[in-house]
């Protein structure tokens, strides 16, 4: 993991503003966490971690990969794990997956003919109280962004 | 159900010296399929809620007595465990019941700076993170990039944020004197205790490999002992029954680093004392305080655990 640094307050503010605008995630939710930046990747960890002595250690990762910042497209993509951690607090751009479609989502299939109020762009996929992950909505189509390694074969 | 597998004669002879005629029971259990067990991940869901969800699906769950979030699953196979919404969500992790013992013996606490020296695939790291409620910090180390990938995947899937993953030869931690509050060395080993998962492993079993592993384990415990802070605790564990990799390594650490082997009591676990002699080598009397867990004692994997304090 190269050039790892704690996110500046300005960058953090920009990120939290996006998360609130896009998903209704209040910035207060993130007060107890520290964000670490490496390239376009943002990792989330706790405050205890940053105080520790890691000198001489070959660090590969800190905490959980939380999101990727797509600067060119001015978009931020939450990871599946990041969405699962905070998605239950989201109030906007959440797509409820029906009982009949949950299998498709967990297997990595895209969703077609979805009717919902969510805006185009990244959406949180939810089934009952379970946050499944992230999709990319374009009209009535939602591209499934759950990583291959997380998908299951069948329910 | 048992399977026709050729258990090496030398394997039987070695353990006859410790167990006597009970070696027949050991071999019988080595050839039985392993019971499936899971650990509910309370970083992502409350235990009772997850239990209700699984029981509603008809799962028969029996508590693992030594860890409150551990359960044996009586009526599901491994594939069925994996292909569920609850597994996808990281609400539980498939983990052998014996492998839940080392973190229970280490008892990491919320503010601790913990080193998991040989962490992949992350079963015990994620369990410790759960015990620490995602507070403090765990350095989760492994050496191979492929194993690191699996480790990172499991940590993130289970919602662990207090881990820092490092990729280093564990022996190099000898350079970082008295840095960690607690150290878990779940050492790479000859894996005799998990042959119930892979009977073919008996065909690969040989003494040379055991001795090779024992040499590596001594270098790793050197590093673990040096990087542990004075007054704090190191847990050494393996999933093998070979005394060369267990009592002999602990005896080495006692003599070389002055570590003290503490008595351990684990709730509901049937375990035996460490042995005090093997092939003419006598071990320090405190080695008796180690836990030797034979597969037939709890119908589990074979395991060995020692709690060592640096005074």
C-alpha cells in the first residue's frame, strides 16, 4: 500500500457532503471514524489504529476499503462492505429488492425493468433490513456491482 | 461413517506412546468427517437475531461451549452453509470449533495493540476483532500474497475496521522489540489435527516435514516473544498433535526467553495437559499447563494451545 495518509478535513468534508447528498447519510454517522487515503481508494478505520506504531512494517491495508473516488466522473462509489456498514441509515437512492429478485442480486445478475424513485447513478440495494450492496442505475436497468468473490452460486 | 484411508504405521506408533490403546480411538476419530461449525459475527448482527434467522430455515444449531458465538450445525453441509443470505451478508463465518479456542485463551481487550503473526485466512483475526468490538488495533500479518488476499477479503466481509494487514515474514518481527500488548502465534504446522477435513493428507504425512515445521516455529516464537511487551501475554497454538511442534516449541520459548506457561481453563472444553517428555527430551514442568486437545475429546479437530506470559 503506497503513500498512505490520513484524509484531510477538506477532503473528508467533500466526501461526507457527497454521501449526504446522494444517500442521505448524515455526517454525524462518521464522527468516530478515521479515513485513510491511498490513491483513489479511501479506507475506514477507528481512532485507536492511527495512534499505533507501524514503523518498519510492510502495511498492505488499513481497516476496510470504504469507497473509490472517481474524480474524473466526480462520483464516489461505496464498496459493498462500506454500503453494508452504513446503508441502513440511508434515506435516498435506496432500491428495495423484491423477494423474487434477491437471488439474482446475490448471484451477481443485473436487474431489469425496475420501477423506483431512485435517481440514475449509484444506488444502495436493500432486501428487507439487509443491505446487499451497490448497483449502478440507468433508467429501469440496474447494473449489479457486487464483486464476483462475494457472489453466491444459489440460495 | 468412516473411510478406508491408509493411516501411516509410524503415526499410530508415535501416538500409542502417549495414548496407549486409546490410539485406536484417535485413528477412528481422524477418519470421521468433521462436524460443521459456524461463528456468528456480532460485528454485523446480534447473535439472537441471527440464530432466529437460521433456525427459521430449519438449521439445527448446538452451542460450542467455549465460545458464546460458536455453534455446531447438525443438518447442513458446507455448500449449504455458504449459499445463504446470512453468509453472503457476513452474519456468520464458517469456523472449526477448535479454532475458536486460541482467541478465547488470549482474551484480547478493546484497547489492545494485538499482533496476529500468521493471520490468514483470518478466522481468529476476525474473532479477535469481534471480541475487541472493532476497537484497539490488530496487526494481521501473513507472508504470501494469495493468503493476504483471502485474509483481506474475510476481514472486510465481516466488517472488521480495526485491523492493519501486513505482508512480512513473521520472523522479521524480531526487530520490533516490545511493541505489542498481546501476540497470537497460530503457527504454520503439519496440520495433523485437521486431517479430518482432508484424509489425503495422511498420504503426505512424514516426520521430516514435522521437524522442518518445528524449526520454523521456533524462529517464529523467537519473534513473537521479542515483540511482546513485558508483563503481557502470547498465545501459541497449532492444529497438530506432534510434540516436536507443540511442547518442544513451548519448552524452547520457556528456556530461551523466560516465558512462563500459565494455567488455562476453558469453559466446557475437554483438554489434557501438555506432555513432559518426548523421545528422550524432558520438558520444563510448566509445559504441563499447555492444553492438548485430541480429536476424540470434543469430536473436533486436534489442537494445541499454550498461554505464555513475558515477565
